[in-house]
C-alpha cells in the first residue's frame, strides 16, 4: 500500500493520483515514494545520521519544519 493519506497533494507526490511521472520524464510516477521508502523522509534521515541519539547529538534547530519554528519549507510539487 503506497499511500494511506487522503491528502491529494501527498497522493500526487507518491504517484497514487495524476500523472506526475509524465511531467518528470524519464522518472516513474512513484519516484518520490521509492526515495522515501528507501531513505526515509528528511526528519528520519537527520535523526539517523546526526540527530540527538547519535554521537554528534545535534538538535534539529533551524533544520526543523517551519511549522515547528525552523526554516524547512517544501514548496508544492506541481
């Protein structure tokens, strides 16, 4: 199951709705899904590599989402 989300923007990014793959030729429509599945999202990658439970022990700080006081903002993919 690729996307449990009902959000049409999330479903479009993950290749469940529309034909985004045609706009990003030669990528497949599920290119973003495959990246997130293999690598994780930014927060997961940050925590795994440099986060507070690693030897570096860094807090997200300004790398946090803008909605949580950081600078990370992802513009719509359309």
